[in-house]
C-alpha cells in the first residue's frame, strides 16, 4: 500500500508517526515538500517516506491520497489535480463538503476523516464519513474508528473535536497556578497530567453511569468541588462553552 499526503503539516505528520508505530504494512509514503522542514524531518526519520516535488506525483504514486491542506489551499489547488477513479481519497479538510470535494477532484471515491494529533500515539477516536472500507482499514490501526454515514451528523462530532486547545488550556492554567504557589514546574506538570488522565480513565470505566451522575457523585455537599462548579456556573462558564460549540458547528456546516 502506498499512501500520499497532499500537505505535510501538523496532522499529516502526526498520522505518519502513528503509521510507523502501527503494524500497518506500508510500501511507501509520498509527501509534499510543503512544509519543507516537516517533510525533511519525516524523510530523514523514516526511509519509506519520499518527498515529491509536486502534488500530482504524490497522487500518481499512491493508492490512498490524504488531503491534509487547509480549506483555502484545498479550494485553490484541488481542481488543478487529476485523481484517477481507482484511488481512494480521504479528506481531512473540515470545511469543504463532500459534494464540493467530489466536484473539485472529479472522483466519487472520497470520504472525510477526523483524526486528531494524538493519532501520533495511536490514541483517540477517528470519525470517518461516509463509511469507507479502505479508510477504516487504515485508521482502525491508528485509533478507534467511528463510521458515520450522514455527513451532517459528522459535523456535530467535528465541532466537539475543536475543544482540544481549550481543554489543554485548562491543564496549562492549573499547572501555572501550582507554579505560582511555588511548586516546581516539572512536578506540577506531572501531577496535573496524572490527575486529568485519572479523571478521564475513571469516566471511561464508568461511562455507563452517565456524565451527569459522575458530576453529582464528584461533589460532597458544601464541599470544594461543589464550590468550584457553582462558581463556574454562576459566571456562565458552561453556557459560554456551549455557545462556542454552536459557533464552530455553524462555521463547519455553512
Ligand atoms: N491539526 C489538526 O488537529 C487537524 C485535525 C483534523 C483535521 N485537520 C485538518 O487538516 C488540514 C491540515 O491541518 P494542519 O493542522 O495539519 O495544518 P498545517 O499544519 O497548516 O498544514 C497544512 C500544510 O499544507 C501545506 N501547503 C500549503 N500550500 C500547499 C500546496 N499548494 N500544496 C501542498 N501543500 C501545501 C503547508 O505548507 P507550508 O507550511 O509550506 O505553507 C502546510 O504544511 C486542515 O484542513 C485541518 O482542518 C487538522
């Protein structure tokens, strides 16, 4: 299997690292010379990664082509490229809809996927929409695949994937708070990572309980957890959070 990436940025690089940590049988990975530094690093690290000088070569040499450019670049370059109908195209571009993609690349063997950077460590859910056997075979070795046939439904999942930076900012703020209390950065970072990992692992173990019950069970009447939750609700922290999700959703489905 030869895989080609149009656009060698953050997410393409994470997928490639994930592939080489997996048991996938890959003959070659063809990448674009953009971004130059990332492409060079990948080529030096993995001998199966080859850099192509133009996007058409990547398509010609690959069975699976992953579109990993920004929407602006995608709209500019895709209709100038020729995609043979035997190739499977997987688009990671959030805001280009399936019917526009099919029109742009002139092929219908296309699906969209939502991997996230932790795919690098073969972690996390990966949405594929619509169902696609080739994409499933690839991504099921890199994370846990969820297939969604309805594109509109996939936009809702796509919206929730946008909370990653906001989530890490909570970890960052909490760690910085500890550092201001004179705790060494390394110790604070380690403690906060372990704390949030335990929250999430515990939630996963107790997923049948439901998150609402978990929230309830995490509070002692008049205890410290109850105080923080109350204070955040009072300043409409969670309402603002949902408003941001709604705004992202509007942007994706536009
Ligand atoms: N990052 C994520 O977590 C994530 C997750 C899911 C989906 N996505 C989607 O994946 C896409 C890429 O995201 P990203 O975060 O990886 O962005 P990124 O780091 O900015 O990568 C985009 C890459 O495209 C390259 N590029 C620009 N013009 C090009 C051209 N004409 N031909 C080939 N490559 C070109 C850029 O190179 P230069 O640096 O040289 O301009 C850059 O390396 C986006 O559509 C995003 O919505 C991202």
